[in-house]
C-alpha cells in the first residue's frame, strides 16, 4: 500500500494534540523523501502502560515511511535530579530498550526500521559540548528554567542540571539530524525553546509533534512512574491489573478526566486499528447489564458512557481485559527470559533495608570466641553488576 504525501501527513499527525511547524514535514514529504523523526525517553522509573500512547504514534510514523529514532536519554535521566544515578542508568537504558521493543512487538509493529540510540553516544563529543556553551550564551537562566518546568522535577533548591537539560534536548534535534521531534505535550516548553533558539546558533528549526497526556488511573493527573497507584507496570500480573482497574477513578456519566476512557481512545482503539485494520473495543459485559458489546469509535463509547448506558464497572471489565491482552506477550517474554529478569533487577535493585546493627562491644581479637573482622556485604548494585558483566542483551 503506497500512501500519498497527504495521507502520510495525516497518519503522522493522527491523534496528536498539537503540531508546531507542520510545514517542515509537508515540505520533506513533497520532495518524496522519508521524514526523520525522533522520540526521546529518559530511562528513570520503570516504564508503564502509559508508554503505549507514544508507541502507537511510532507505529504510525513507521507506517508513513518515516525514519524513526528512539533516543534513550541516559544523561537526561541523570540530569533530572539524578532520577537515575550513573551506575544504574546503563541498565535502565537496556531495560527501556527491551521494553520499547516488547511493546511494539505486542502491538504488531515491525521494529527492523526503528533505530535506537543512547544519549551519551553523541552528547559527549567536542562539538556537542561547544554547542551547549554556545546555546547557554543565547538562552537566559529564566527561559531555561521555564522550559523545563513541566519535565524536570521541581525542587526547592533547583540544581544547575535542570537548566542544562532543556538545552541538551534542543541540541539533540540537530545532532540526531532530524526533521521533527515527537513527545508528549508536557515537552511543549522545551520544544518552543528549541524552535526559538536553534536558529540563533545557526541551526534549523524543527517541527514538533505532541501527543496528549493520558490521565492516570487514580484521580486524574498524568500517569507517573513514581505513583504506583496511577499506573500499571508492563509486567504486572493479570490479577493486579484487574484490581488496579477496578479501583480506578471513574465517575458515572463523566467522560472528562476519565483515565479509562482516554486509555481506550489513545491506546486500545488505535492499537486494534494498527493490528486489524479497524478500531474495536470489546466489553464482555454480563448478560444482566445488556450482554457483550463492541465499540468501533470513541464517540460511540463516550455517548453511551455520558448517558449512563455504559456503567463504570462494565467499562472497567473491558479496559482490564484489553490491558491484559496487550500485556500478555510482554509478560511472557519477561517470564521466559532469565536475562531480561536479571536486567530488571540490575536496573531497579530492591531497596536495601537499613537494618540497625546491634552494637557489639569490641573486646579485641584476642578475646576468646571472637571472630576475625567480618567482610562487608557487597552492595546490591555491585553484585548484580558483576553478574551482568558477561551478559549481552540481544534484540
Ligand atoms: N524530556 C524527555 C526525555 C528526552 C530527553 C532528551 C531528548 O532529546 C528528548 C527527550 C522526557 O521527559 O522523558
């Protein structure tokens, strides 16, 4: 199936909340060239179900013949208040890469044409360093601070790293040689900073594509890796998925801010369309409430929900089943792959409990029955690090 330039543009911008400088993309398409787009993700907390949203867009970009790059932004994960310490970030990079691939496989997207790159691989060059300095001479402290406000963790004593973060995200566009950057609308201020300032240091302005933020499952707000109740892990077991969804916030008849409906709109329907060519959302509703029902458009679902023809518990049945179906292959891959599991432990080592040690009076080594000084327990990190040293992660 070959698409016209217009059809490609439509697919590229489908389901987005906002596009800035779409003309840049149209111009590339008009020349018959593939559009080069990147999506960056900072490997901080464990990736969760919210990641399905950008993944559906990567699928669209690939369908539209784009060259797609996934940037695993390791240094950004470090610069954002050290959400990922340097000794863990490499494991997280590998864990994220595996997860992104597993999600795309679960959606049925061929990943051969997807390129993965790690921030460090271009961000430590001489030219990049010089570019940070050049950009720091045209961007004010205030503008850099404001640009990062929705992305960088806001703390009472903000660090300098939070100002460098947006500058580097802007520079990545140039150093990855793309036509467009894609991200959530939470990235908007950084995108604008890039558009306004790259030209001042002699670089092209890029197009920016933004997907909406899907509200979390708790009480609105975005899905966040740091709030366990607002999100569902990609390797969560089926029973926990059901439990979390049953607890999700959903007022009868209220569509606005309903995380479950948004999930259907931005994940379930688009994915079924990518997979089977037509959007479907099936609810195995008990007979007494009207029996099974299948929706093929979000408007239809929203109308039924607003008029309370569809109740929150029934919506929840459908969403829990849909999520479990999406997670099945990801869970299976994880469970059947010891390397993957080891990587998870290395990337997210269980917190070492601070056990208060009983003070033992030092009576000297000569004291009868005393043992030689105990060797220190290796730290959890060092231990897994060692185990992993010889393991390579295959695609
Ligand atoms: N800011 C993105 C990560 C990112 C980092 C660097 C980039 O060039 C692009 C994106 C996030 O919030 O996850």
